[in-house]
C-alpha cells in the first residue's frame, strides 16, 4: 500500500508580511499607465488623421504616375505590390520626417500631442530615429504594433517601447 505524500505549505507571511516589490520608475505624470490610457483615444484619432493624409498623398502620386503611362493599364499583382510598397514607404518617411523635425506629426499637432523622452523634452535625433524605426516595425504586421497599446499594461505602442519615448498632451 502506497502512502500519499503530504503537501508542505510554507507560510511566508511571518517572514515577509507584504510583498514590497519596487514599483516602476515613473518620474513624470505622462509616463504613468493611467495617463497613457487616458490619451489612447486621442492618439488613435491623430494616427487615423496621419494615415488619411498619407493616403491622399499616395493617391495623388498613384494617379500622377498612372496618368503618364501610355496605353492600357492592367492592375496585376506586381503593380499592386509596387504601389503598396510605395504607400508603406511614404508612411514610414512621413513619420520619420515629422518625428525628426518637430517630435509630432500633423495629426498629433492637431490633437495637441507631442512625443517626448522620459524627462519630458523633445526627442533627440537618435530617439526620433528609433521611434521612426518603431513606426516601421509597427506598420509591417498590419498595424499590430499600434493596436498593441490597447492590450499593453502600460498602454504603449511598439514605437514607444523601442525608443523609450512617450506621448503627452501639449499644455
């Protein structure tokens, strides 16, 4: 006859009554997850506005290039692939130029948002480059990197995480 092994319960409450893990280092209010959650909808509006601006510019580019073609135009997969790649390239360049020059896109400016580092200052060139690269990485898997902010506990996109930057409201 086999005996069942007894379970041993270890009670840590006498040794350590409260789990006092260090909290995340939040130097400024805009780095708090509650702040980022509060501006998530505004960030979404700004992003949609930026995508619409790039879409209109890309449509103008597409119509201009197709108008120069003589003969009939057959929209086959290779041509659609080229125009799709051009669209994503326009989107990446748009975000890069605005982040590098002003730390905000046109949509962010209209919605009263700006990208800043942990100290609250505008982005340095390296941070702007990393944020723009983060935008590219976020765009490639069908914009999943931007949607990530809705499920992330800190409410940050992949671009935010890669660059160590945050979005805050402009006073």
